[in-house]
C-alpha cells in the first residue's frame, strides 16, 4: 500500500478501514460480541483513532500473536460463551455485506461450520 500506516488504520472515505469493517458487523446485529485482535503495539493507535473519529462501538480488544494462527487463537480464547457461533474476519475487508454475514451464520448453524468465499475472476 506504499504507506507507513498499517492498512487497517488507513482512511477509506471518512474513517479508518477497520471502523468500516466493525460497523458492518455491528449493523448486522447489535447482539454480536466483537473481539478485535490487533498487534499489541497498535492498541494505543486504535484507542486514539476511536476518540478522533468518535467511534464508540463496544468491542473487546485483544493482543495479537506472533502469527495469524496465534492471533486467531488469542481471539478465540477471549470468547466467554463457548456455546456460540464465531465469525473470523480480516479487518481490512470492509465491504462485507449483511447478506454474507447472515448467510455465514445460517450455514454454520445448519452444517456446524461455514466459510464465505467468492469466485475468482478469470484473467482476461
């Protein structure tokens, strides 16, 4: 991205990309518990951005790990209700729709798990 700013904190329109992503899930359901996993050194940046952009969504902030695997594990360890469905989503993918979120949860309920994907466009 040719920037010193981490992708999740880059502006997309009126606010950082990560805020758009969190907003998509919060808009889907106010009942969702959102756990945000960030590198430990990014926590202060996130809190500053939340103040600057008056972003007040209720989230649990968890320190990431040395790899994506460890970060996901840290996020999973922060879940209180072990009898629940979990969505793991890359925070720099802000264009997720309510339909994709809803379908993913519905399919997980039916089949025990679900993975959202899109068809790749062939090269022209």
